[in-house]
C-alpha cells in the first residue's frame, strides 16, 4: 500500500542547530513538547491525503493528522483552493470579514441549541475564553473538571491532574476535580460548593484520561446540576466534534451552555471557537454596556475560516458515518487480535488507541516505544498513541493501518514482557 519514496532533499539535522552555548535553539530540540517521543525525531516534509513523507524519504500513513486536526488528510485540493483564494486576497484584516460569517453559519447550523459563536486561534484560547465568559456571566470563580482530562494549556485547565508547575497556587482554590463518571462525587462537589461554581467543563471522550467515554448518566447529571446550581455547562469538543455533525454532545442529546471547538473546523489552519446560547453569548456584545471583551489579532482571520468552511462542507454526515464505521471495524479486529497479548483498542468512531487491557494511564516509556514501533512499521500516531482516521482513507488503507498497528503492539508487548 505504501509506495517507495518520491520526495525530499535528504535527512535534516535541524536538531543540531545550536546557539553559542551549544543548546538547540528550540528547547530540547522541539517546537512543541507534544512532539517528544523519546528519540531524535524525524521531520515531516510533505503530506498528501493520508500520506506523509519524512526527511528520509519514507512514506507513512498519517494517523496523527496534526493531532486529529486533518480530517480530510493533507493538502485536500478543495481546502487548498479555498485557503489559496483567501490568501491571494490578503491574509488578515483589521475590519470584519465575510468568510467569518460563512464558517459561523455552518457551525451554528450544526450545533443544536447554540445561537452565537466567536472564533479564536486555538482550542486552548477557546476554552480559556469559555471559562472567562462563564465566570463573568455567573459572577463566580469555581470551575469543576473531570480528573486527568486535557483542555489545553491555560492556567485553570492545566490543573486537571493536580498542581502544575508555573500555575500560581492561587488558581487551585477555584478548581474542583471529580473522577470520571463518579456521579456521587459530582453531586457532592456541587452540594458543598455553596453556589460558587461558575462552570463544569466536560470532554465526553477524554484521550488523556484513557479514551473512556463519559457515561450518559454522568453527562446528564452534569447538565442537571449546572442548571440547578446556576452554573454553566461547557462541553469541550475540540477533538470530539469530528464524531458527528453535531459533535459528541449531539449524539448524547445534551445541549451545553457553551461549547468549545477547534482542530477540524480550521481545515488545517490555526483556529478555535466558542459557541453558546444567546443569553450567555450576549455578554460579548460590545453594543451593550459592561460587555466582556474578546479579541485576538488573528481571531477569525479569513484564511483559517475559509479553509474551515471548505472543510465543514466536505464533512457531511455520510462521510462522518463512513470513517466512523471504518474505525469501528479497525477497533473490533485489533482488540480481538491483541487479546492474547493482553492489549485492547479503545475509542469511538474515527478515533482509536491501543492500551494494555484496562489501563487508563500508560507509562511514558511504553507510549514512546509503541509510537516508534508504529513509526517503524509506517504509521504516524500522535505522541499519546491516538490514531485518527481521515476521509481520504478507504477500507483497504484502514485495514493496512490496523495490520501495522497490531504488529507494532505485538512487538512492544513481546519486548516488555
Ligand atoms: C479536548 C481538548 N481541548 C482543548 C485542546 C487545546 O487545543 P489547542 O491544542 O488547539 O490549543 C485540546 C488539544 O488537543 C483538546 O484535546
């Protein structure tokens, strides 16, 4: 399936570019901590559809997709065309632009019960803004989160696993953590809060917490408790929006007060978004006295939103169902074949990940070993081993990917037993 190399200008030695003190000019040799997979990295030089080429000329199956962003694969012609047209007319302006309205309309038509939206430049910024809106709307500071989740890198949400270096300890007093799916503890936190909770934030399929879905009853209870106690429910769909036209909250049938999005809605360009109910989002209306400011020099820039609108046009219910079904098949077969090795494959729809059976957390060295075992077999996973399917993939590509992943896990499990 993967062909011989047809690109590149030879291996790069970017990590060897050092400053006067002999240190790599990107700390650790990386531009993002999430690139770290425990050995000197390879470099991506080109992508096309589900294929990615590295700087040694190796052709790979791109199951990373820039951390689940590239749902239409690399350089999809319609998205390239939309982005190119936007760039050719000027990449960013300081007065409003029309493409922003197109993406806003596309999003609002997909998200049941939510009437208004603002764009940001990342999922991190979207979550940070949603929390600020919730705090301003309620006049409270408390934030409830499920343990070990991930909602980006702003101060409050970095505390999902407890205190975090660099986050002021003062931030901790406003954060309550609840074990995933522990309804009793969720109730206890709200009852004990003395009405100080501004919002509960939920990711319905938290990858960092083991890619175990939130129970329907837990999500429904979060919705009910937020309403009862005058707090807002924020559902973080930065990853999970890809799972249905209306996101995972649409499948659950739960309407949040605020929903955060990112990744797939930018067609491969930097983006994030906060969507919400009119009564909540009205707080951002600068025509109103005392409104809450939300800006960002590149928020809603015409390139990201034009690419995003093209990506959503291509992301029909049929295409989502097709890649979700490919994911179901892959997960079922891989789990069955990996059972004798004591591993399983979890996830939902087009997202999956291999775990030692029952494990919620995987040690970093095992995670890195699996990443390299997959890479050596021609598959690029995310550094946390998450695989994300894309619409250019068909059944034969996914079957090939699954074979390689099974072989990688078998290798790692033999090496560690
Ligand atoms: C659930 C969730 N929320 C927020 C974020 C942060 O998004 P970004 O990396 O675009 O800042 C991520 C990133 O992976 C995420 O998975």
